[in-house]
């Protein structure tokens, strides 16, 4: 893998982000002979880097480790000709053609087309033991990890749509689901609340917050290490422990859009806007793929699919615009 070395470089296609969407876009644009450069960012591989067993990505008969899968995507992108650069984008100028992109290393890039695949991060509680147990009994994705908790007792933390939807999904798999919420009412849509209250294996613990995850230190390849949580009643201050086989934190996601605020249209919830059935943003030549724009599915396989879409749309965009650009030169 190379690091940026020149002070200024021009490319046909620049990809920002190194999760499934970014790597897939790199694979497809490389195979289209567009010589893409992918700038990996600070967290290469995205959210799958903190995922242990991946069992729902097509093509693997047995569960695979998230970091391993991302390493394979990286190698595949390099194998077909994409250049992967270890750097961090610090600024983008989308008002000029070609687009201008600045990076932390001091390299100034120009690009005829830009694919944004910066992803989104699950919001976490920020408690001391959280990082230690991520992937070892603490998850932020029921669709990804719920299968491992069939007929077990789980806790969902949160009170918005995300939490209630996660709890509804888990109620069909787990033996019991306990929703822990720091308030005495949910913020979720009423119809979702009614569906949740109708589930016989779901109970709600109101007015409580999670202070700590309890369990033994994670020792791979153990599937989980958490065996309980320490709770605090926010009204009385009373501390109590609750046993559980797993915890799902569902307090929302934050798309990585800081670079693009005021430069690209955003959805009301803060995700990048794209045209219907497309990855095109409101700036011609700029495309967005994966969790930075997907506020519905947020799966590795859908991110990869959007990366493919962005690459194909980029190829068509450049085919229609490059002759004009060459003539202008």
C-alpha cells in the first residue's frame, strides 16, 4: 500500500472511504480502466473492523471475521489496479472543475469525478468498558449479530425508532428482550411502540441508564464475554445489576458528512442526499455510496451494492464529459 508522496496529483476518479462501498467502487472503476485512487481515511475498513463473526455476507459458507473480510476487499481492489493511499481528507472544493481535495499529508488532489464512501458510525454510550466488549457481547446492529443470540436473553439500550426496531427484530430470535431507556416514555413512532408492547417476551426498564458492562475480559475466539450490565435509576440514583447474554446499543448512527456540509445537499436526518434510484448527489460528478447516504439498510452487502452503482454511474458520467474536458484543454 502506498502513501501519498507528490504534492499535487490529478486522477480521473478519487474515492474517499475504505469500507465495503469504497472498496467495491474501487474494484469496478479499476476494471473500467479509470485508474481510481482510494484515500483510506483514519478508520480503514469501516465498521466491519469492530465486527467479529460475519455470517450474512454472501459467498462465505462459514462465518468470517470482519477485519479479515475487509483485508480481502482491499487486496482485491489492489489486484485489479486500484491505488490505495493511507491518508486523511481534510477539505474538498466542489465548486471547481476538476474537483480539489486536500489531505492531511499535504497532498493536493484534483479529480474529474468523486465517490464519497465515508460511512457512518453507530453512536455508543461512551462508558469505560464499552470498547473492550465491542464484538464480544456488545453490538450496535441486531440485523448483523442477532442470529448469535437465538433463545438467549438480550438487552437493547435506547428509546427512539432505532431501539424499538432493533428490539422488535430481536424479539423474534431471543428468548427475552429487555429495553433499557433513561426516560419514562419512548420517542419512537407510536405504531412501533404498540408492536413492541404487544410482544410477550419483551419488557421495558424505564428511567435507567447503563453504567458498566459486566463480564470476563474478552479472549478470542470466545463468541461473547458480557454476562450482565450495571444500571442506575436516573430518578433515585439506585444501582442494580442485570444478567444478560448480550447488549445491543441502539441510540442512532452519525454519518460522516462533516467534509460536505454546506457543499452537498443533506437529507433532513443529516445523511447525504442522492437522487432516487441513483448514487448521484446534487453536484454533477459527485456520487455517494454506503452508510454515508443509506439511512435505511446499513448493511455491508447493500453498501457494496451501492459502491458498484456509484462506479457504474461514474463511468457513464466520465464517458459523457471527458470529451468536453479534453476539448477545453
